[in-house]
């Protein structure tokens, strides 16, 4: 008797629960294990094979019955044997021989050990052991039942639509009332955000549980889950896969998203009408994380959350996550390995499943990188670099350890090594190494909060040297050349001096002319000519001097460049007769104002460039270097990002202001003053000054 005629010592467990679920592509059986509370999806062919196993069925008989039920399909004995082994591994069928209890206990121990050993790779969601929540769900259900009615559903939808309409119609006002980016990184807002996420996600999971209870599905487990390190609830509603109607399964999957959107709508109205304070901050957190957050994470079908299960029901593709990975392996990695015997009938997945698998893997990598970036920007400025590096290392390990683990298992298996196509594998290894090297060389951006001062790199101040009333000034940001007029002043005193000197010169010249005409006829007139010439020369000199002084009332550019406004001032004082200027002299409102000697009228930027001087603390200086590109966000310009390059770094002396607080203190308050001094020293510690040359001119 050959092996195919021996009876297979396997039978299907009598306690498993199976339900037929119709998919778009074919019927699917959902099999539940009442002991492990796990659910498995089997195709019609797989469930048929499981039903035929009675402990006395031979492999040859199993093949005949299979080909009879699914004619004209054919199946190999090796493939049937492989399927029986897979069913046994999942615990759906058991062997009829003795020792099965010990075998199941050993397998359960191995699974639990592997779960603890490799569970840390699930960095997005770590589940802690839970409990049966049916009593609590039954208690909460009467309170939530009105929202699950048609009227409650319509009211919730109307509230969401009204909130969206409020944001759409007053979008500009919403943008103006939103806090700046720097305000979002404060400890107060971060703690409020963490508390908000925990509460919102807990209500999210309760939404799944209550809708499942409404549709007659028991919630098998509820407990605490660490979602990106933050504690929240989770509930196991995997029993929903046994529901035959697709819309019921989709309702349970979408319940959490609906709850968060309803919370976001209510928080939107609270934030709009509330005054600045704790209530408005909490409402902003709820509105942000319950709308944008849930759409990017829970509602995104590329992650294995609510959106994924909705997509699985919409497309009718069961076990979408695993099948997309299988499709990706078939279309990308399959060329590295030869097929196993008995796998010739393996189903060829659709190309769109491969695209979905690749897109989900890329999005997961981007999401992990974003989480690492947020952790870095949150922890690094608070001198918690070690925790930031630890979180980043954990995320990188979660991405690369699983592929490395599978590769190691493949290389340790002699049969698997025979399947490897070494030339394509070598090329793939070279490509992966080059990709890893390029990622390693990718520059890491650091965020530093420090004081900054904007200065002109090549500039010259234009200062008034004579008092006068401003009658004209050039437009700011105008380009001028050396000698061009920038402003004109008017001084009545100087004008009177010019007129007096001109009149005096005219009289002296007229007297000299008359004496020269009388000289041939009058000896006395001839004797007065030298004195008259001297008086005319003195008057001419005085006129030249007062004209030169009058010319100083016309302000000219000392060099070619761009005219910029000087520093503004707020001085509304007025003398008895002369009005001083306010703001800058180049402002049109200051026409006619009195300008004093020494007032800066304008600044000529010779190279039309500005530089920024940064005061960097000693603990932060190792993160910057010369010729390093930087992006600057100034509090004075919250909506503008400046770019530039660090041209120099130098150390500056520490402020001595803290020492003056300690000097002269009495013994009684010495401890308080010492602590105040220490705070001042930490704030005014030795700094390094980094000079950043901006890439583009700044007209601000």
C-alpha cells in the first residue's frame, strides 16, 4: 500500500465555529477558535478539505472528493498534504493519535514566547492583556442606543456638516485664530495633546464595541494598548467577521471614525465660541486629532486599522493585508526564489494588490519616520537626546528586524537555500546596501531655539547733520547711486542767513563798484578801495559758508545701494513750535516733521543683503557648523521662513548680570538669591555667536 492510501490521522475540531461570508470574488468561511479567541479566514476549498478530515480519510480519497466537488480543477497530493499541515498548525484540525494535549500546550507556549520576544516590533500598538467586557458594554449600551438610531445618526451627520460648513465659510478667520507653530511645541500644549489623544481613542474603541453590541456581536476582549507610547483602550471585535452582511461589518469598522468625527464637530464649535484659555486649547486638540489624526491613521486604508477593514469589505478581498504582501512577493521578490514542489497551483494575485502592498509599506515607513521626528523635536530641546535616540533606534529596528529575521531563517534552511537564485539576490543585496548608505548619509535636521538679531552685512547709515523740517524723502526700497538725493530739509534760520549773507555781499560789491568809478576824480575814494575789497571778500566768504551749510539740508546717498528704513521709534512728544517724527523719517506721515542733528534718516544697503546673528548655548553648539545650511523662523515673521548659510561661529563672553544679583546680599536671603542667580546663569551662560548669511535679500 502506498502512502497516498494510508488514512490521514487528522480530524476537524468539533468546537470550532464556522460562518459563511460572501465576498465579491467568492464565498469565504470565517472559523473561530473558542479557546484562543482567534479567527481564521478559509476559502471554500480549504474549508471543504477541513470538513472531509474525519480521521479515516486517505489522501487519495481526499483528492477524489476535492476534484469531484470543484471540477474541472485538479490538485496535487503534495498541495493537499501542505494544506492539511497548515490547518493543523492553525489548530483547526487535530491529530487522532495520543499526546495532542501536550503538543498543543507546547505550541501555545512557543507562540506566547515568540509573542513576548518579538512583540516589541509592534511599535505603533502594543497590546496588554485585557478582560471580558460584556457586562460593562451591556451597561453602557442603553445610554448610547439613541445615537445608534436613524434620528441619532441624522443629527450627528447634520452636526458634522455644520462644523465643516463653519470652517469652509470662515477659513481665513480660522487661520488667523490658530496658534503659531512655536506655541504648539510648548509643554502645556504637548500635555494637553497627550491627554486628548488618550481620551479620544478610548471613546473611539467604545464606539466599535457599542455598535458591535447593537448588531449582536460579542466583544471578546477589551484592555489597554500603548498607541505610540500613549495608553488608550482597545477592543477585540473580530467576531464581526462572522456577520454575513457586508454593511454590518462596515458599520462596526466605521464606528470609531464616526465617533471621532462627531467629537471633532462638537470641539469645533466649542473652540470657535470659547475664549483663549484651557477650554479653547483642549477643544483645539480634540478638533485636530479627532479629524485630521483619525483620517491619516485610523481612516487610512494603508494602515491595518479601520480604513483597512473598510477597504477589505468594499473590494471583497478577504485577508487583504497578507494577500497584498503575497502579491508583492510574487511580483517583486518571487524572482529571487524558485517555486516549491506542490505550489504550481498557487493563486496568482492581482497587480493592484501588489501596488497596495507596496504603498502600505512605504506609508508605514514614512509614518514611523514622522513619529521619530516628532519624538526628536520634542525631547532634544529638553536635553533628552538619549530618549530621542532610543525611540529612533526602536523605530528603525521595527522596520528592518523582521526582514532580516526572515532572511536568516531562509539561509539557515538547506531546502530554502536551494531555492535562492543567487545572481538576482546578489544584485538586490548591492542595491539594498547602496540605499542604506545613501540613507545613512542623509543629513539630519536639528531644531534650536535661540535669540537672533537681524543686521545688514554691508550698510551705511545716513544721518542728518543739520536741524530742519523734512519736506521730501525718497521712497523706501528705492535703488540710488552715490550722490543721489535721499531727503530735503528746510530751515528758516539757515535760509535767513543765506539771504542776509547774499544781501551783505551785494552791498559790498556795489560799494566797491562805486569807489572804483570815483577813483579817477576823487583821491579819497581811491584810498577807500582796499578796505571795500576786503569787506567784499569777507562777505563772499561768509556767503559761501552759509551756502555750504544750506547744502547740508539736502541729504545725499554716500554710496550706491538700496534705501531701507532705519529702526522705528515711538516718540509723540512735541515742542512749543516743532513737531518731532514718529516711526521712521521715511514714513509719509512724517512729512513736515522736525529732524534733529544725529537722527538717522535712512540706511543704504550696499550689497542688498542681510545677515542674522544667533546666540547659541554651549550645549547646542555641537549641532551647528560653518558652511551649514539653515532655515530660520523668526517670531517677528511667523509666516516666513528665511534660508541661509552659517559663515562663522565664535564664542562670546557670558553675561555678568547674574553676579551683580549675588553681590551685597544678606545672609538671611542668601539661599533665595543664590537660586535666582543660578537661574540667571543658566539663562545667560556662555554663548556662541553664529553668523548666518541669508540666501535672498530681505525687504522686511
